[in-house]
C-alpha cells in the first residue's frame, strides 16, 4: 500500500482515476486529499474458470467444486471442468443453492435436484415456486417457501412438511438435531428433525441464521442475536446491515455494512475488520456471503472477496463482482457475478 497527497485542484483528474484504477480517496487532511492505492493479492490466486453466466452459488469438498448458475457445473480442485449439466428450459432460471453431501450434489431453484459426483442425475423433487432456501445435513435436505418448510431424504422422498405462514423464508440452517428457519416477518422457528416445532423467537427481517453451540441470527434492522438451543436470548449486538452470519468452534462471524465482526460465545467482540470499498467514495459496501472454518473467515461483497485469519488480520483482498464464497481447509472458492470461479490459497 502507498499514498499520495493531491491538492483540491486535482479532484477532477482524481475522479477519473478512481473509475479507471484502484486509486481512492481515504480522507481529507488540511485541505489536501489523502490517496491510497490498495494492492490486490494476485499471488494468492490459484486459478479462475469462466462459465457461461453469473455464478450465484458455490460449494466445495475435498474432491470437487460445484457452481450454480443457469446450469450446474463441477470442477476439480485444479480448476478443470469435470462436467456441466444443462438445465431444462422450464426451470426457474438460477440455481441459487448448491450443496455437497458425501457423494451427492444437491441444487435448488423451484425444484430440488440431486446428482452424483460424475454428473448423473439421480432425482428431482418438484416444489413449484422458487425456494426461499435449501440446505442439506443430518441425512436430510430441508427447503422452504412462503407457506411451509419441507424435508426430503437423500433418495428424494418427502419426509415431512411443516405448514406455517412464514412470509418469505430467508435462511435455513441444520445442526444439533434441529432445523432453524429464518423468515422475513415472523422471526425464527426451530423444528426437530421430524418437523415438530420446538420454539420460535420474535425478530423482524431475518437475513440469515446459523447453528452451532448457539443459534445466531443476523438481521439488517436488529443486528446480531445469539440464542441458546432452547431459544432464549444470550446476547445481542447492534450493527447496521447484518445479513450473513456463520459459527464454528465457538466463534461467530457476521458481515455488516463496511465491516466483518467476530465474537466469542459470550458475545465479546474479538475483532472488527473493515471491508469498506474505497473505490466507491459514497457507496456502502454490502456483505453478501460469509464462511468460517479452519480458523479462517472468508467474505464476499458486492465487489471483492476477502479472507481473514483467527485474529482478524486480512489475508486476502481481490476484486471480483458480487461474490458467493465457500471454504475448504486451505482453499477459498469464490463464485462471482462477473462469470468467473476463483480459487485462492488462504
């Protein structure tokens, strides 16, 4: 990183430079503009692969990278295309959710699809409208739309439905023998693995949920709420724009406007890292996706992908488009709306 001082008379030339380069204004000191040029971590890039459209969802395992777009893609860990499954014309358009469960790949739009690792189609479960969310775990695939949550087995058979007017379902998480459902207007619902209601928690505009030692809720209006496994509030933290949250090994991370926050199980703030996009002087940086594993946090924003270590030190910053992220032990996979899949060493 290096800096320049420019007088106010240079501002017109500076604005052009902002559009065409990574030079940005970081502040004004004594009538002069403090300029920062931030370097990208190009050396961390392992490979990138161009697909035919936006990459709207990603998942990674020890063997394969799966990408959801208008079609479904599978790459090996060296960035070579293994196969591409062209979806039929009558599907809704975008595979917003993908997951890898053992030897099965799950993808969802207005249907739930299952494939083996070689790309062979196993089964399809028809939902009828776009899913609010779909996740896989505990030998189940759980999805939700506006009026019910459903679970299907790994063979594609329906296990149960939980009928409830949940408004728009924003997020679902599975863990600790529970299904946690976050809705836009009706808060949090916790179900057991048989689809029976355990408890609900009233909070508006849920952005995302995660479950581990505790249940974590991110809300753009109400910040971060941590609940025990019985649905009782443990702690909360007020912050703007909190949407994606994740929890692993007792650490909670959350992405808000211009920042990523990390907390311990008691709600003590461990670190606060900036993701402010200084290329855009007046625009707030929104965090769209977050993942936490192996003592690393990875974040996708509307323009960059970031990685941080256990103490919040920045390991990676790389310019992409709006990005969805997934994390393997030492590899960050980023699927971007610029049409590329990126792999970085972290």
